[in-house]
C-alpha cells in the first residue's frame, strides 16, 4: 500500500538547493520541473524568457557556474548545488553590469525579449575570451536568436565591453 503522502505513479519530490544570484534557496521539487520554472514561478525572476521551450532560441539563457545554459531544458534537480546567475543578479543597486551598459551604449536592445539571454551569453564569452575574434563572438552568440535582427549592435556591444575590461 502506498504511503498517504505519495500518489502511486507520481514522481517523488526531490530536495533541491540552488544559489541564485548569490542567495541560497531550498525546495522539494518534482524531478520534472525545469530551472526556468523555478526561476519564474518560485522566485519571480522573469528576466529569463519562455521562448521555444526546446533549447533553441536562447531567450531563457542563464549562467550556471559561469557557463551559459538554457534554463528551459535544464531540470532543476540536475542543477542542485550550483550557482545560478540571472539578468536580475548582474546589477548592484542602480549600478549596471558593464555588459548591460555596453548594450545600452550600442543600442543593442530593440524589443528586449532576447536581451537577458544575449547579455549573459556575452558575459560568459568575455570570461573565456577577453578579446574575442569575430568568429568567437559568432560562435558564442549562435545559440541566442534575435528576431529584431540587431546582431550587428550586439556584436558592437560585446566589443565595447571587451575594450572596457582590464587585462588580467
């Protein structure tokens, strides 16, 4: 006989602990819940957008331990113990992240739907390639679609942010 707290045929909730934008959170979650659902529905962080829900458009891109990940196809339980950064976690008070400032300077925002994912992918790019080539930019940004066609401005924003970075 099944225990009263478990419905036969339903997955058992799993303990999931994530650090999101520097703050630790714990939940008991259905193993089928995506990271995007946790961010939007449990934390009200709506910067990561629900686009294709197949990991093809990049609108839901977040950083997990500094790497860009499509939150719509990442199961929350597989992200347990990681550091998740969303667009909401970049600015410090009213002080924008340098990449956010570069996107504004380059007028790379257009409708704004893809902008959070674009910015997070660009940040990850500069962490690995502080002075990226055109090919490196194209490769890193290839998973983020912009239906407004503002790619030249996005590339310009990345170059602005790269110029502003201190040499390590």
